C-alpha cells in the first residue's frame, strides 16, 4: 500500500484493533434502534445479496438526503444497462431506499470502516466504479477500493468553509484522501475552489443533483385529509426547524394572529423526536401533534408535524414556507425541495450548504431574507393578505430551481469516462 500519512495509519490500525468489538458495538446500537438487527452482517461487509453479472457501479450516500439526491442518477444508470449497488449508513435511509429504489438496483448497508469489513465488501461486489455523494468519506473503504483499481468519484460534492479549515490543519491527510478520487464533481465554484486548495485534482463544477430530483412524494389521501381538516384557514408553514428556530416562529405566529385570528401554524421539525419539546414551547397556545394522531380543530393554533417523510405533503399545503436550519448555524436545508413544489422560501442567513440554490430561488422570488420573528411575520402577512402574489412567488421559486438542473447528465458523462469500455453493455 502507498505510504500513508500518520493520521491515516492511525485510523487504519484503530480499525484493526476495534474489529473484534464490532459485533458488540452493532448489537448495542441495534438495541437503541440505530442499526437493523436483521442486516447487521452487511455492516461487517458480509453481503446479503448476490452480485449481478456485468458492469456494477456502486453509489454511496450517508443518509436520506444524499440517497434521495442520487435517485435520478440511479434511474439513468439502470436505463443505460449498468447495474447499480447503493449503500447508506442509517436505518431511515435504508427504509426509504426500500420504498423508493428503482427495480434492478440493490441496497446494502455501508460496511464499518475497518480494513476487514471493507475488504469483504469489495471482494464480493467488485464494483467497476464507486461514486461517493457529497462528503461522506471513509478512509479504509476508499483506500481499499483504490488498491483494487476501483475508479472513484466524489459527486454532488460540497465542503463547508469550516470543514475545509479543519482539513487544512492536516494537509497531508486531506491531499491523500482526496487524491483517491479520479474526479470530483462539485456543486458550485465555491466548493470546487475549496477542494482544489486542499490538493484535489480534476475538480469540475457539475451542479447539484438535488435540482434534478423528482418532487417529494405525497400520500394523496393524507393530503386530502389535511386539507379537509384545515379548510380555508390561513397557514404559516415552518419546515425543517431546529432548536432556537421554533422560538422565533412562535412569536411570529402571535404577531400574525392579530391580523389573522384563525391562523394555523404548522411546524415540521427536522428531527421528529422533538415533537414533545415543541409542544412544551407552545405554552398556552393550543397545539396538537401528528405523531400522536391528534386532529386539527377550530381551536388548534399550532400543528406539530412530527412524522417521517411527509415534507412533500406539507409543501403542497401552502405557497410559501419558512425553511429551517437557516436561523441557527446549521447552514441551511435544501430550498429546492419546496421550490420544485411551487412553494416560495423564507430563510435566515445561514445557507452555506446550498448557497447557490438559495441564491437562485430567492433571487427569482425577489424576497425571502428573514432574521427575526418580526421579519417572518412581515413577509407572511404580505403573502397571506394576497394569495395571488403568494402563488406567483411559488411559481417564481420553481423557475429559479429549474435553472440549476442538468447535474445528472454531467455526472453520467463523467461516470462513462471513468468506466471506459466497461460502460458498454
């Protein structure tokens, strides 16, 4: 193996040392719902499915967001008669993949990053290429893949300034780890510049796969039921919120109730386990929780949508929303998801994860910058007072999102270049 920096050597030996403890660790995590007890062998690199014949492309995404972003790419590869293996690391992403993965693609849990698990995984699947989505980098897995001649690409790639600063403190590790990739397809030029500065080669801008993603799905019966419960009440929608943001949204709700006495505020937390905490924050405001099966009544002021995979439903209920992760240092969630569904976006200043997408969506709308409860209340009052303007803003948001499409085709071309003759069926 190529001479490695000390940090990567240490990581490799740590993986070797912890290998005997891996089953115990997995059982402990399974007891907390963090692992799938029926599929723990996959985490040790033991495959639960046969390898298909022919050229196999392996796509890895850490969790739900990355896996969803890869779906259009997966469909395109399958249509080109290229077999696809998808790995992810969370139970939630595995369940989502089971429901959404196109026929013909295979899902496995990504192996633990120990040399033994990585070797078992790679020796069974023998991928021609490995595509890592965004920034989930596992040193042993990547180095073992490179040693076996797997062509590697970092796709839909992004790196925050904070992460880049951390990597700059270990420049040899950064250069070695990024050097395993034959190409890096960055979401925008800012991300590309950070990768280049860390020593990466063949870095190109391909845009965001999320711009090519299909609209978030929605259970039509559930949507009809929600619409029937709400009736013609005005809605303030706050999606993907974090601690510190609900405390800003709720005072905006209070300000708006002076103008719209029957206002219903819907809060969709980023983490559903926060439902009871948000209910406590509501204080004297009448509230119900979706996870508890509670229905909206005429007295309900706040509806807490603390269930999984229903964002597509709530984005279809209103022509605008406040998007969380932007008033706290989380660097923002994906504004393309609401925008594609004709839902305009209000957002705080923390947007680095999707800076270009926010720029296009908010620029097309002509508004959307908020920082305080008063800002949210002001913009929401304007849109609630004029539904036609709100609908036009949602259409403009979709138009802005459409400008970013095309990343799937660019990624497919890059993958075919990596595969060469192997890409031919």
